[in-house]
C-alpha cells in the first residue's frame, strides 16, 4: 500500500506539472494560414489598432527589405538559443530515464529523484517542441512567401509584420512574472514530492532538484535573445510611428486553462 501511495504522489506531480507548464495563452497566427499555425505564449491581448490607408508599393518594398534584414540578423542567435536549451533538456531527460532504468524496482530515494527530474526536463523539452521560438525560422519562412506582384508584396508584408511581432511577444511573454512563478512553482512542487516520498533525509535531494531545476528554468528565460524585441521596436518606430501594425489585423486569441476547483481540476478554452 505504501508503494501505491508513493506512486500516486508521482502521478499527481506529473499531472500538475504538465498543467502548470501548459497553462499559458496561445496566440494563433491566423494571418499565416493553418499550415503555419504558431503557438506563442502571449500574456495580454493585443490592443485594437486604427484603420489607416495601406502604404504604397514602394514603401512596402522598403519594409520588406527591413524585415528581411531583421530576420537574418535574429535567426542565427535564435536558433543557437533554441538548439542549446533543447540539447540541455533532452540530455537531462535521457540521464534521468537511464537513472530510472538502472535503479531498483522499489520507490526508493534514487528512483523518486530521477523520476521527478525526468518529468521536469521531459516536459521542458516537450514545451520547446510544441511552442518553438518563432524567430528561429522566421527568416526562412518569410523568404518563401512570393512577392512578384504588388498584391503579393502587400500580403508578404502583412505576414512578415506578424512574424516579427510574434518573435517579440515570445520573448516578452516568457519574461513575465507569471511565467517565472509557474516554472518556479513546478520545481517547488517537485522538491516537495521528493521530500515527502523520501522522508526526513530527503531534503538534500529535494534541494538539489529544486535548485537545479529553478536555475535552468530561469536561465532559459533570461538567455533568450532580445534581438526580436529590438527589431520589432525599431520597425514600429520607423514605419508605424510606434503604433501596432497598419496592415495586420489584431490577432485572435485562444486561451487554454487548467485550474483547481474544490477537490479536483477543471479545464477549458476561451476564445
């Protein structure tokens, strides 16, 4: 019965951690089409923008060149950041899974420690796959958009603006207090589980797991390159007089949520 109870603790932690990491608004880039659907953490709704005349074709071309240069300037560092942290989280997941596989079948201290670590690193890796950094491939995607005619160039500009905005929103969204609290909270819960399962002497494993997990979670946030934010700011200052977009309509936002209610949880979607 004791083993079953301890297993239940771990399954509760897995469910709670998955819920915590997935509890964030998702921004759907409907201007890019269903095949280019982006899921970007977005803590606030975009403000409605005023309708003004579209720019001339000559200005559209100038803006496209600006966007191309911005994407090229950002793409390399964004890819390096994404690849580095995916390597870290995938490596930790493999390490913890091997620790589970080589451990005893009982729910001893090592197995609990490795299981909690595998859950945290595995979910962190999975979240990077589900919600990738838009700036990492924005340049390649933008280059593939046709621009032979004036109408195509206007459409390309509209999608490019959206890509540029998404990269900025990803960085700013991940740096909010809300995102910090969610990730630190997941690590604190994991540490509490380890301590609770291991008993009085489990505080060392709990401290290591919580400390390392929190450092990695916060480190992944604050090493995220700020170039997308700066590029979007320069674009707005140069062409939009610091407004939102003159072309792209405000994005439709769909929010998925999981919240505790009484003795259980409830999930849903707001749109």
